[in-house]
C-alpha cells in the first residue's frame, strides 16, 4: 500500500488541476462545453449509483444516506444469494458528515493502490470515501474539525471528479453492487458535476414537512430532471413524533402521534403534483441523533434500546428504512453495469 501524500502546497496550476494531490492517472472526464453533448460514464467498480439529495440543508440527508446504505447491505442479490456490496461516497466537499456518522473521523488518511487510486475506508461493512478523510489536521488539536475547505467552483469541480473516478471501489475482491452518494445541499457545482459526468441510476430526495424545505426540494428535483437523473422517490424525514405521554387534540390522530413540524399535507401534495412516489414518512427518533454522533448506523443500536428508549418510533423507523432500501434496490437492480 502507498500512503496518501497530498500536494496542498504545490504550484497554483497543478493545485487547480489536482486539488487532492493524487498521482496522475490519465485525463479525467471533461465537463461538457456549452451546447455540447453530455457523455456520462460509469464509476469504476460500481454497478449502480443512487444519489441522496435535497435542495435544502439540515433535513437529514447524510443520516438517511448512511442508514440507507446500511439497510441495502442487508439485502441479498437474488442471482447469487450473497449480500449486496454497498459503499457510500460523501460529496459534501465543504461540510462532510460521513466520517462522523460512520465512526471514522479519527481514521487518518486513506491509502493509495499501486495504480494511484484512493482506497476506501471501511466500517460496519460499508466502504466509504469522503473529503473529510483528506483534510489536513490541525497541529494544535490533531483534528480536522476546524479545517475549512476554501475553494472556488473550479477547484470543487476537479475535487469532485477525483472523488468520483479516482477511488478503487473493488470491495472484497469484487465491485460494489450499489454506491450511495451523499450530496450537499443546493443545485450548484457538485450535483451538476455528478449529473453531467456519471450515469446515476436514481435519486432519493429528502425533505422535512415545512414549506421552506419543500420549496428548495422542488428546485433540487428540477435540477436532476434537467440532467436526466431519474427520481426514485421522496422521503419525508421528521414527519411525526410518537409521544408516549401525549394526547391528541384531534380525533383523527392516534393519541401518541404528534406532527411537531406540521402535517405532511403539503409534502404529499408536492409528490402527487410532481408524480414522484413517496418512499417513506419517517418519524422523529431521538436515538437516531445519538447513534449518528457515536458513529453507528441506527440499525446496529440494540433492539431493546430502540424499541423502549425511542417510544416505539425506533421500531417504525427501522421498518420504514428497510422498506426504502427494498424499493430503491428494486428500482435499479436490473442488468449490472459493465
């Protein structure tokens, strides 16, 4: 193995062409010129690609992405009866969350293969890659917590291209069955680069019930449609809370169901108007935040703790996320990419 030695202090021109400081491995895929054809590629050693996205920040995309990947890894390929090989790619260059959510924030830099590709870091059976693994550590704290990425658009595009095409996703001797891509908020350089360069098999769009979130979600859906990325479905996060001691003020809700962030009516209307299926409406579960901070997918939290400590919402959440994974895999499995 070769340890990664990044070139953050090299010349300006090399820095812009190679922001991650990787060994040169041939010409990277080129962004299409204005008016020119868009030529999309497969990610090496990856059969299927699913993006988890939302135009809005703070709706739980990264948490959904990590737990979706974990749920997918529990499914079996009907052709081989083997469990799916699943990876997760964190494309949030400015605010990567996957290292923390996967318990890898102190793992150090990834190694390079003999061909000069980044080797993913693995935890909980999932192969992962993130900008968070590549940031220089502070001399005072030996941490990347306060290391900011201060890059303009061109640098971001090049870094995203390297994360997409310069990672060796061959896992346990074979390619990934599916790669879950955790997207940053907005409709800027990162989602545009992914949509224009990569054959993306589907996108899971995450929202919360508030109109302010839905407004940006609709913009994100519009952007994906413009670059011909199919929308697999919508997930409503923090849809309701199963309160063990509350009583409902209406006769239409179970006594313990509380719509803390508002009812899901506008979300459902949006899905219907845009003709996009709803994959799940997930409850607000306090233990989900704690599991994420501790770097453990919620499915690995002890069942008794989920079902008692989270007031029944934990059991519902796990069941609903398993359903999302099954629907996602059913929508993309088909013929594997070459």
